[in-house]
C-alpha cells in the first residue's frame, strides 16, 4: 500500500511538472508573439506615413519619379511580407523575407532622402519636416519593439532547448522562433567619415 502511494505521488508530481513546463512554454510563446504585435503596430504606422511622405515629395521631385515609385513598391512588398510574418512569427522563412523587404524599404527611403537634399524647398516644407520627424520617431519605436521581440524570442528558445523543457516542447510541437536580424547592407557596415 505504501509503495502504491509513493508511485502515485511521483506520478502526480510528474504531471504537475509537465503541466507547469507546458504552461511556461505557452506563456513565453505568447510573450514573443505579443512583442511581434508591437513591431507590427509600428510598422503599420510607418507604412501609413510613407505614402504621405511620397505625395509631399512628388510636387518638388518631379524628375525623381523612379525613386518615388521604388519607395512605394518597396513599401508594398514590406506590407505583404509583414502580413505573412505576422500570421506566424515562428515561420523562419517569413521572418527572413520580412527582414529582407524591410531592408529594401529602408534603402529606398534612404535614396529618397538623399535626393531630397538637392531640393531646398522640399527640405523646408512644413509637411515634409513633420512627416520626417514622425517617421524618425516611428523608426525609434520599431527599434525598441524589435529589441523586446528578440529578448522574448531568446527566452522562449532557451526554454525550448533546455532540459527538461525540451521534452515537453518536442512532445507538443513547439518550434524555435526566428530572431529579427539586422539587414546585411554593406553601407551599414562601413565606418562613418566625419569631416569638419
């Protein structure tokens, strides 16, 4: 009789442990998914600002039509990639496609801003100044949201890979999540030249 009670107690402890480990993994998964939602909110804000920015610039940059169209095309591609990643942040291919399309969008926006330097009236335009300030603020929010997301993914992935959580993870089909990596644009890696 005592042996039966000991075996039942051990089984009960194992069940409680498994439930606790499972619930921890679910909590961590929801944490990083929520962090991705915060990125999604800021990206949508950025996507909404870009057409207004392009419209403002159109009046001044009549000869730069290709650049403005490239910004809109990159924005549309980024919106599509973001929607795919938002549907399943554990899909590594979707996350890589999103990072790539975001890099292309940043590059096309950079070209547009570089060209806008040649148009002093555009640089002084109140709408352009306000939109640029809002875009800069949004970029900062995106950076903080990405950092929170990567922190959440790191905690989740660590819990998945550590024993005994790895047993629960493999049993219930938990997948490793993909971190958001910096884009691999060569111009971002070059040292900044400062001249006075």
